């Protein structure tokens, strides 16, 4: 009973302490998040997005990050990783409709789960390589983020599955207030 009374007395302090302080807020990485093998966290705050995402580390290849005129952040690492992160509507239903009504490409949906779609596209009766793509969307702090493969690149199915796993690591940057 005595422990319960002490806990109740200190409960209001938990709400007061985080609001103290002031000054600049510094984003920090969440050390509790599982790091994928051969990946590192990439903080996108310098590109105007207060999120981080896991991308392959330098053992996989050279990383290049480009902030495009359209507002997308294109991230490539080596030859087998190329994604775009952008603000959007996250409309998977519209993408599905576009895939089924495409007059040139035959599309097949390989993974269809809430917030994620992995699909292949091919042109029937040609020797053009099958393209694999993914589209992932999530709401972080009332902003809708989309992550997808680079449209002009061709990747194998396994590579795109791995990129989708990385896309699912997109998370808000944690903010640590000065003490």
C-alpha cells in the first residue's frame, strides 16, 4: 500500500519533467530498433523529413542521396538498392487500379498487405526483363510517407523484397531534450 501511495505521488512528476528545459531539440536514433544485417540508419532530417530509415551499409556499396526537384529523396547503395522516400497520399488502391488498366505492361501482384505492395511488370511476347517494384506507405506524426523502388531501374524479386524490408524500418526521429 505504501509503494502504491509513493507511486501515485510521483506520477505527476513524470508529466512535468519532460516539459522542462528548452533550446534546440536534437534527433537521436532509437537503439531499441532491430538493425538489419549489413544496414545502418540514415537520418533524413537534413532533407526536410524528420524520419530515419535503414539502408545497406558501406560494405554493400557506395551510398548516394539525392534530393530531387519533386521533393523525393532518392537513395542508392551499390547496384542493388534504389529507393525514393517522399511525402504523398499513400493510395495503394489507385496503384492497383493503374497496374490492372495498363495497356502496355502485364502486372502481377506478388505481395499485398496493409500499407505495402510488391508487384512485377512485364511486356508480353518480348524479351524485355521482368521488372519488380514495391510501394510502401505509412503515417508518421500525421504525415503520409511513401517509399518505393526507383522507377527507371530494374531489380530482381529478392532484391526488391529486401528493399521493402528496409522501407518498413522508416520511423520518426526521436527527440532528446537537453537536460
